[in-house]
């Protein structure tokens, strides 16, 4: 009777020991696994960090490579492609290119003069009205090098490139210099029909004549007014409409031309906008335009519209619409002399 409780106690004790042992065994085992998992995690984190560092290095390497490539393309592009023309200072946007042109080549060759001058025989559909109009189709072909500098006005130490390449039609793909020439040639024909004599500063895209030389050329050949034909460009595609540029009354070079230039600008711009329906952005004053500052006769730059705007670009490159544009400009010149 005395051994029974002893046996039960022993069994209970033994069972207790087993439980405690198991607890220790499994607890320790779990602990080991946790430690191992932690170690794995640490290793993995280290690998991830290493990978991240590699990715960062690669990213930096490729970013640098891309930047180098872009700036190389930009340098290359600036010699061939147009720089966006902006409303302020469009004429003289900065482009640097090596020079190939000597001004005397254009100014001294009589055969060039004959090609840019309308002779009296050409004005067959109207008697001469005695007025001589200077027309400058802005810019010239991309491949003509006009990067040499010239003073922005008589006696000025401020220099700008002899000419720039202008903007380009975002939708039409037509370069501004081509549109300017097309309009100017049509304008010459219409003005001649109305009895004017016309002096064009260029009749092709390859003539390398600077902004200063253009102004001098027009005046030297008797132009009473100097009308510069341009089109605009903007970073946004929403900017649209036409504007005219004139020298201000405080222009350091041609303040004496400000009043008549403003009147000329208004006559042409208002008439142009009336027939084309283009938004009239008004006359704006610029005193940093080489081609204005070297003029000796009333001068205007007509920015016919924005080649970066779908409506303007499409309209301006439509042949029939161009006739309307030209008639508007010619009406404005009539109004100026009327
Ligand atoms: Zn232009």
C-alpha cells in the first residue's frame, strides 16, 4: 500500500521532467531558428543594400551619359535646326555658327541686285506710284553660317549674331525662313501690281546677308519704309495671333523713327489681322533688334502668327490663305501712304 503513492509520484515527477525537458528542447530549438532567420535576414538586407548601391551607381552613370549625349546633340542641333523663336526678341535669338559670308558679296554684285530689284517692266499692271518698299524675308537656310557677331546698333558695343535661323512649323514642318520668303515674294508681286517698286533683301534661302546689312541694303536702294516679314514660335502650342514690332521713343539708335514706325506697324498689323481673322496682339516695342536699330527709314517687324500653334501654322502654310495674308499686308502699306 505504501509503494503505490510512491510509484504514482515517481510517474508524475517523470512526466513533469519530460514536459520541462521538452519545453527547454523546443524552446531552444525555436530560439536557434530565430537566430538563424535573423542572420538570413541580415545577409539578405546586406545584399539588397549592395544591389541598391549598384543600381544607384548605374543610374548615375547612365544619367551622365545621357546628359553628355543630349548636350552634344544640342550643340549639333544648334548648327542645323531652328531655335524656337519667342515673341520677345525673336529676330535675334542666339545661335552660334562659324562664318562663311562676306557682306560685300551680296551688296557689290550687280547681278544680285538685279535679281532682288523689281524693274519697271515688271510693274505691267499698274502705273508707278513712286513709292519704294523695302521687304526683308527674315532669316535664311540653316546651312548658311551667320554666327559672326555684329553691333546691335550704330556705335553699340553690344553684339549679336549676324542673323539666326528662326523657328519652324510644328505641324507643317515648314521652316520659318521658307514661309517668310514665300510671303515676301508674293507680297512683292502684289505691291508691284499696285504700282510700288520693291527692294527685297533676299530672293533665295542661301543668301548670307546679316540683319544690319539688310537694313542698310534696303535704305541704300531707296526704300522709304522697311517691312520685315517673320513668324513667331513659342514653347506652348496655345500662343497664337499676330503682332508687330517697332522701336520705342527711347531707343538709343532710332528714337526719331519710333513714331512713324509705330504708325507703319499699326497700319500693317491691323489690316493683316482684319483680313486673316488672326488675333491682334498689338504693336510691341523692342530696342535690341539689330535690323530695326540699323534702319534709317520707318521700320516694322510683322510676326505673322505662331508656327508652334496648329491653327496659325496650318493657315499660314495654305497657299490660298497666303494670298489673303499678303493682301492684308499690302492694304496696310496702302493705308500708310494713303
Ligand atoms: Zn523670325
